């Protein structure tokens, strides 16, 4: 990111790594070469500068430690203020990679790191959109999708009032493809009521479906994929999730018998979706992570056409959750014992 016209000083001195300790009446150097330089109060300013974000002023004194700039005395509308280095933009020609991310924006950016470079997809398919929403759902339970002429954006609430993380998604339709570019950054924004969707797949489908419908108006051929998202969301909630819950309960009841103690049933969310499944497979169980404190199950949608086959695939994935293998053969003795007890056909045990 390059913005012509201003820059923010480094925070390596006189900020969090080296807290500023200065007597404003004695320490500011009044004849420093930087005195008189124009400044702008940054959007991450703190203390008594918070109400002055975006206001202009000038440096009236410079605070140095061991020859390094540690802070400034600035005047805004004639009133003096002590500013740390992050509090102001100073006269420079360029601003590049200087904006500090918030904890929320950094978590979202990490979750969406796959899209740090442009990604290209078939023009009439929304798997890339669904995969993006799945990744975002791993970082937050709240996001407001908004379609635009050039793509869409997500507004993600921050803990600090008046702040949001913005996920800016530029989607370009060209030839038989569409290309997606994503940028994530915190912004000042009016407070909005953004619904919290507890279930991982429910929020994935909700966000993806809203965007797919909105992008149809922008010329994207996504009418059919939008209907598919809606159908799979409904089938996942009404058929797959209850089946997962009941099957997992049976698996843990028998596993508890084997262990001689009651084992808690971990939370799990499941959906008919192929965006996470490797080629040649029809089911996937993703164990909990630091970002997702629950298991995520994906079932190939075509499996739903045969109820017995669906029951077997779901049982296989639930057995993996119940066994919770941390290494070795995932289809070992415990898995085989549970499979035999619960009726998993031999041909589905690998």
C-alpha cells in the first residue's frame, strides 16, 4: 500500500517497546530540525489526541533519547500536546506498510492469508467465494457482507466502539474467469448491528449466499450457484447436522464403554460442501484448532443421493472424531472396534 503525501514514524523507539518517559516542560528540544514540520494526527492516536484524529498541526518540540526521536510536542489549533511516534504522521513523501493492524484485523488477515495474492476461478462457479467465507468464519462469528460495483466487502466488528475491520474483496470478471484480490485493514466506522451466527457452516453459507445473489446484479453468472448454496445450507441444517449429532453420540457412548469412563462429546459442525475435500474423497473431518474450537466435517453433496451411503460416510467421520488419533494409523484397533460395533461396512473402513 502506498499513499502519497504522508508517513508515520517508526514505533520502535518511544512507544510500546520503549515507553516514553519525558517531562514535557523540559525535554522537548525547541531548535530541533524537525520543529515546524507539519503533522497530522493518525487514526491510531491515543490519549487526549483521540478526538483530534485527522486534524493537522505542527511540531513545536522534539523529544530524543540517545539521539533517537522518542516523541514530539505538537500544536493543534494552538494547543500543545505530547505525542508518541504512532500518534502522528510527519512530513514524508510516502506512507508504505505503516498502518498498525488491530488484533481483530490481524486475526482476519491471517485467516485469509491464502488470498494475499490474487486468485482466479471459473466464471460460473462460486467455490472460491465459499472457500473465502469458510476461512473468514474461522476468524469471526460476526461479519456484514456488502456487495459493490467492484466486488464486495465484509465489515467485522472490533471490541473498540467506532472501529471495524474491513475486508475489501475486489472481484474482476474477465473472459471465462473471475479474479479475487483481498485487503484487510481496520477503519473508523459507525457502530452497526452485525448478527452473530454461532455455527461455522451456517455463517459460511449465509455470507456466501448473500454475496452470490448480490453479484448477479453486477453481471456475474451466479444465479444457479446461489440457488445451490441455499439448498445445501438447508440440507446441511435439516439433514446432515442432526445426523452428525446422533451418530457422534452413539460413537462416544461406545467409546466411553471401552474406556470405562464418560467422555464428553465435542462440538462439531457439518455441511454438504466440496470446497475442503481432496479429490477422490467424499468426506473430511478437520479437528479443532486454536482458531476453531470445534470439529468441522465436510461431506461431498452427491453422497446425499443415497441415504445408506450418507449414513456410512458420516459414521466414518464421526469415528475419527471419537478415536481422536494423534498419530499412527487413523484406522487402527480402536477405530476398527468402534466400526464393528456400530455397523460400518468393511469397504468403508479405510
